[in-house]
């Protein structure tokens, strides 16, 4: 699988060098769409693109879903800016990413341990569950988040290569969603953290496709049960393969259109 993926990646890089279309911008829109769809958004990809690119709010869709998209794009841009500047992560920056994700849809929550605000990046003070999974005691969250931040900062610069960088990104993704530091938005945060590490090394930004949502959840749960990160890595590399194959099709198609525009109707 890995040899095939590396060949696809090399093919993608060759095609991308000659391309003039801003695929990166629309890839960001796709990231927003798929990540929010996994969390329940009903916006289509087309509606998401029109909202983010043209500020056209879709009709007959919950306004909350449009707000999710707008906030997610802001969070993604913040993450990519951090990575472009090679800025190290901090616990505060993790909280800020969460605050951006939940800016318009989060709220203050009252709990026995005290109130906290999910729209401001406050760590949770409640027990959280997803399906049959109960996540760690909220008292452990600050320390475990700090440990993960230290781990990423220690390894991100010295990690080199397409496979190795992506493995670090996938491991960070898995670890932060397993810590589940916030009352809501943990899945979106985990995927943004993955994108931070990828963009730090100028690799393609992964998408977890909404149509593969159940396989994604299964991979997370199986990884926890087996305590084997290779399970989640394998799933995520399959998502990268899907992304690169889609990009190659798009880039090849744009090349064909350019040839036809210049008066050539066939390939030599």
C-alpha cells in the first residue's frame, strides 16, 4: 500500500507544479465541509463553497450549520498560519483553536465542578461520552493536553519524510480526540491539529471524508481496544490515497481543459 501511495504522491507533485488553479483554497473548503458533515452539518459541498467563497447562505438549512462552516474556516486559517510561521503549539493555542471552532455554536455550561464556556476554549469540567465510550476524568485533561503539546513540539521539527510526518499527524489526531479536552468540537479540533503538522512540512492536508464516517469511528475505537496506533494510521493513509487520487483526477482534468483551450483536442 505504501509504495503505491508514494508513487501516487510523486505523480501528484509533478502535476501540481504546472497547475495554475487555486486548488488549495478549494481543498480548504472541502476540509470544512467534510469535517462539519461528520459532526452533523447538512450543508452540501456546493453550499459550503458558495457560503465560504461568495458569502451566500444556503436556504432551508439550519443557520447553525452555516455558522459552523464559517467558524471552521477561521480556525483552519489560524492553524495554517501557525504552521506556516513554524510556531510551536501551546496549551493556550489548542484552547484558542477550540474557541474558534465553537465561537458561534458554543455556550456557557454549568457543572458541579463549576461553570465553563465552550465558546471560549475552556476545558470541560464534566464527564463526556460518545456511544459506549467514556473519556478520561476531566481533572486529567490539562496535564494530558500539555503532555501531548510537548510531544508534538519535541518531534515535529526532527520528523522528516512523507510517511513519518503523516504518522505524527495521525498520532496527534488520535491522541487529542481520545483526551477529548472540550465539551464539544473535539473531532474538528483533532483534524485541525493533524492539518497543522502536515502544513508545517508542506504536505497535502488530509480530509476525513464524510461518506467514510463509520469506518473512521470504527478505526478510532479499534485502535483504542487494541492499543495499536497502526490501525488508525492505516485508515488515515487510505484517506490520503483517496485525496491524492481525487486531486490527480482534478489536475489531469484541468490540464485537458487547458489543452483544448489552446486548440489541441487530443493528447500525443
